[in-house]
């Protein structure tokens, strides 16, 4: 009986830890493949990320009601893509921002 309790506790702690760690590694690797300054189509990038098993949000236009007026035509075309992986509420996110088809910023963050 004690073996079952110890085994159950190991699974209950080990699986989430491994799943969250794998998510971090996958998202960090994905974001590492994106280079600031490279040409990109965020719609195609979202489809490719979904094919690799990620969840995606976007591309999201970064202009519209409530947003500051764009400083340039390039900024008017600003979009953001969020690539997400994780377990339950522990999610790793790669945010890629594009200004008119060129990656202007990327960031990896953890949401819990």
C-alpha cells in the first residue's frame, strides 16, 4: 500500500513538473528560431506553430480603438503573435511582434 502511495505521489508531482519543463524548452526553442529583423508572415507562422502542437493567439493587429496613433506607416502594420505551450495554468508564451512584415521584437514569458 505504501508503494502505491509513494508511486502516486511521484506521478502527481513528476508529470506536471516534466510537462511544464518540456513546455518551457519547446517555447524557448521556438522563440530562439525567430530572429529580430527577419521577414515574416505571422499568419503562416501561426499555422506552422499549430502544426508543431502549439496553441496560438493572433496575429493580433496592434492598432485600433484605444491604441496610440502609429508613428509611421510601418508601425500602422504592427501585429503580434503569441505562441503558447504549457500544462493547466502554467503556460510559457513566445510573443513575436511584426512591423510591416519584419520581426521587430520577441519575448518569452511565463504565465501562471
